[in-house]
C-alpha cells in the first residue's frame, strides 16, 4: 500500500511542483492513513489492496481524526490528501471507484486550482517575441499546453509524429497508456509549424531523435527544463505568483467551461477517468459567474 502512496507522491511532485514542506505533509498524512487502515484490518499488512478499502474504513479514519483533536485546518488537509490519493488510484486503474467521492471536507474545504486569466496567457505567449530557435520553441510549448491541457509528462513525451498539423490535432498517450486525440486551434498549428520549420532543425542539429520539443543540445526536453522555461517567461511577463505547467492545464479547462464547453467534453480532453475529477473546475466557473454578476448587476 505504501508503494502506491510513493508513486502518487512522485507523480504529484513532478506534475504540480510540490514544495518540500507540502510533500512532507502529504507523506505524513498518507502514511498515517495506511497505518490506520492496516491496524484496522491486519490482513492489509501482508496483502494490502486499495480495492478492499471502502467507505466504512475511510469514515472510521475521518472519525479517528476528530477523536485525536486535530484542528479543522489539519483535518481538512488530511481528508484532501486522501481524496487526492484515491483520485490518482482511480486514474491509474488501481481502484474501480473512488470511495472518497462523496466525502466533504471537515473544515474550510479544499483550495481551488490556480488559473491564469486570458490576458496572462497572452502575456506568456508574447513575451520576448523573436525568431530565435529557443523563442520559437518556447512559444510553441506554451501554445500547445494551453491549446490541449496536456500534463507536463505528456507534453515532453510527444514525438513529431504525434502532431498532425494538416488535420489539426495532437495524439497524446495519457496515464494508464490511454490514447486520446486533442484538437489544435489555428494559432497553435501556426506556432508549432513555425517551430518545426525554423526552430527545431537548429536545436536538433544532427540528432536522430523524434522528440517534438528538444533542448539546445538536441535531446528530448525534460520536465525540469520545461518548468524553468515557464518560470522564466512568467517572470518576464510580470506574473509574480507561482506558475506551474499544471496552472496552464487548469486554465485550459476553466476557460473552456466558461466558454460553454460541456463538462463531459472537458473530461475527455483532459483524460480524466472520472468526471468527478473534472468537476472541481465547475467551482472555478461558478466564481467567474459570481464575479460577472457582481460587476454587472446594478444592485450587486
């Protein structure tokens, strides 16, 4: 069971850039969960299976948190950590359903994903406009991430053959080796085309690899390098808060829903196995609606 926890922590660290303190809190929370479940059912110690963990056991865990006298903030974090773990296990096919689906947070509730405004995305794209190979690549990266909502691990895994500019789509291999086809809008097609024609050949040199996005030495771009690219462009664009690759994924989903896209369609584009994972974005769009209401209504 602990092995699955470590896989979740590794994935979350790469995708969301957890700080050491947040990672330590996650590990503490989930280790406590595993120890509680195994103490409640000793058979889980030798033949642990997350599929055998049901609502009753998790309800007992939450009640145990209450009995231990944790603050609402701490209880909320521990429940959120457990929800996130089961969301991951569901996406990976380790469990068939999420027993935490209907659990409400005991305190202040989960924080909503950070998103960019449309203007901030435009700023990320326009900063440092030039025709250097690196600049062409970096703009193409931002454009593809915002156009498709792919995870950072999916982006750096893309090969040239995964992009069909004539038909305007990207073929993406997601978690659980599930393939999905994601449309590319005209601006993204044009930006990627410019990169492939005028940027990538200079960066790749004589390298024989098929990676879509390559480093200045011609090798496949790493996740860490992509983080640095995004951080640098955010700073250059005057965006002071922390921006991660996942922020662009959140922005992609939120802006689609605000624009009227059905939740099921956004679920398919994001590659979520369960629509409950996608529903967090409806809270963000509800906030947008309230903001628009308060701005527009004469008595608001």
